[in-house]
């Protein structure tokens, strides 16, 4: 009941025609907010401008420094330091590396340079290149060690401890067939192709064909020549004759090829003579079993002061040692060398006790054979 004494608030009435319009107060507030936002957007971002200009200047500075570095003569290759090169000379290395002379050190690819040097000198087993700024490179070598001079009917080569060809001293292909090698070794028989060709050639020579056609020659050969009718003794005689002839030819070839080594830096290495007509290329591997056998035999002979004329490799397994007195000891790769050497000493001791000599002792197999 006391509420009647409260003062009533007057409510301003809005005419019906103006009730759909926004309040003047609300309109005023919105305008102020919009005006404030517009003022904020119009501000300049000095921080972004600063960092942009700084970035451009930094990039230009880097470009300038790089250009200064690459054009500066102080950073161009001027000196090459070599370590560990025993066989390859400084002049030879410079001949390969010389294309990089006056090249900026940063632009030199050491991996490509290493591959280039190893390709040029197969004797190099490994290589390490270090850049020494501002203008030097250090090259460390790991050379493969030459172990043996390898002489065959085709030429002369230097091989390392693993049997790989390091150097071609001489290479001159010749026409010396496998059949001729077999006859020279004494492993061909009197019915071999080369013996048949020899007797046929002799028959044709004896007929002295002059005016006959090829067809007429063949008819005469078929009618009058029969290889089976030739006496075995004649065939064996010709086989031995050819063997001696081929051996002389082989000796001459070996001598010429061996002489090519005399002027090389590896002339004092042990030599092996190989009955083969093959042209070897760099990094090809020869018979490593025969090489290991031969290297150990060199040591055995040296320890007993046994002088030899020649080490000769024949066939797949045979290593012949031809001594100074022309006697021969035959070893093989299918047995241990210690066992073969002991067999040789036992046979030699027995022959000495009985006052007998020998021309050849073959210990390459468990069945030792002696030729007087």
C-alpha cells in the first residue's frame, strides 16, 4: 500500500511513425566505433618496412661477399702437397690435377678429383684430399705395392700382392695358338690337330700342285692321303720336333718381353713367365693361387741359397722352377706348399744318398715323380 507514495518514472513515448527508426543514441555509438577503427587502419607499419629494408641490404651484402671471395686470387689453388706417393711422381700428379690450377678452392670437388687421379694411376689403392684454405690442397696416397713382374707371350706387366695388374710395361699381341702352347708343354699327343695339319701340309708340298684346280687337289688328297697310315714313330718324331721348335720360339718371345722391364722402376722385382697368349688390362686379376705359391717359393729358395733361372706358370695349377743347372722342380696349387717342399727334400735326400741325379722332380701331386 506504501507503493503509492513512490515517484513514478516518466516514459518518453515515441511516435508510431518513428518507432521503426534506430535509436539516435545507438546510432551515435556505432559511428564513434567505426570512426576509431578507421583511424587504426590508417597507421603505417614502420617495423615491417625496417625489416624489409634490412633483409634486402643483408642479401646484397652476402652477394657482395661471395663475389669478393670467388674473385679473390688469394683463394685460388696455388699449391699441392703430396704425402705417401712412392711410385707416382709429383709431375705425374700435377699433370692430372693441373686443370684445377687457379680455380677457387671452394669450387673444387674433392670426390671427383680423387676418382680422376685413381683412374689415371691404377697403382693407387686409396686417396684422401683435404682443402687447406686459402689456396692449398693436401693429397694423401695409399699405393698398391708392386710384388711381381708378370711376363707372358703377349707382353710384360706389373702385378700387386692380390694379383691385380698395376701397369702394362709392354703389350704386343702375337699369333701363338693354344695348340702350339700345348705342344710346347708336352701335353699334346701325336694325333692332335696340329700334327694332322703338319703331315697334310707336307703331303701337299710333296705333290707340287701347279695347274690343278682346288677340286682336283681335294680328289687327289682323298685318294692318296691317309693320316692313319703314317707310322706312330714318325708322328712322335714330328711332335718332339715341333715341341723343340715352339720352345725356342717361346724363349725368344719371353726374352724380348723381359727386356722391356729392364728400364722400368720395378726391374728388381721377382719375375714369372706364363705360357699364355693373353693381353691383360689394368685391374684385371691373374691367378692369385699361383702368385701366392710363387712368392712363398721365392722365400724358400732364398733361405737355402738356391739359384734359379726362371719361374714358369703352366696350365691351371703348375708352377715350374727352373734352376740354374737347368733341373726343374714342379709345384702345384692343389696341395699345401709345406707338404710339397718336404716331399722335395725327402726325394732329393734319397737321390743324394744313392748317388743319383735328376732332371725333374714333380711334387705337385701326392704321387711324386722323378725324371732322370
